[in-house]
């Protein structure tokens, strides 16, 4: 898949993408083991896609490489996922760059992220700064999560 990386394009998701976005979230290895409860039964519905700015990255064969959702009010990054097979190819960084462009266009100065704990390092590497901790919310989320802000420059 590495050779396809430069051919990846980012587009707005449509209601027709709901099932494949749901599969991407549910099949993510990042949520195995103790983190599985957070996405068990999770569904990215057509209504969510139509309500928020949901974008996906795909290769030239339309294979799903990743996605994110930008919630405008209050400004928050939601559902940033990169397909397991596309990890390490720069897709996450491209999605963050795209998201900050969308946020800038919407007049936002920063976007909040409540991070999956293992992903905090990624967010810090793309310029986010930690502002706090969001406490566990049992039974769905059994662990505290880093709260970060991504500046929109």
C-alpha cells in the first residue's frame, strides 16, 4: 500500500460511506484488549455524517485509508482513524492538515481533542498541546484520556 500513499485523496464523506466508516472504527487494532469497550457496537451513522464535517482518505482504488470528523460547535476533532494497513504512511498527518484547513475556513482558532491514550504522542507530534485529562466514564470508557488543543494556524 505504500506506493499508493501519494495517490491518496481526501474527500467529504457521504451517507453512503457510513458502513465502511463503521467497519474502519470497529476493526481498528488501536482498540483491542482493554480498549475494546469504547467501540463495541459503535456505529458511524448517515445522520452523523450529514450533521458533522466528516472526511475520508482513500487511495486511487477507493480503498479507505482513514477518516476524521470535525465538530464545529464546540470545536472538536472526533473519530480520527487510520486503517491498520495504512499506519505509518503519513495518512494521519494529512488528515490533521486537512482538518486544520477546514477549521481555519470555519473561523476556528483551535480544536479540542479527547485522545485515545496511545494516540497522545501522535497528537503532540502534529502540534497539539495537552491541557488536561478527561476522567473515565464507565462502563463505556474505563480509563482517563488526555485532553489536547490543536491550534489552527
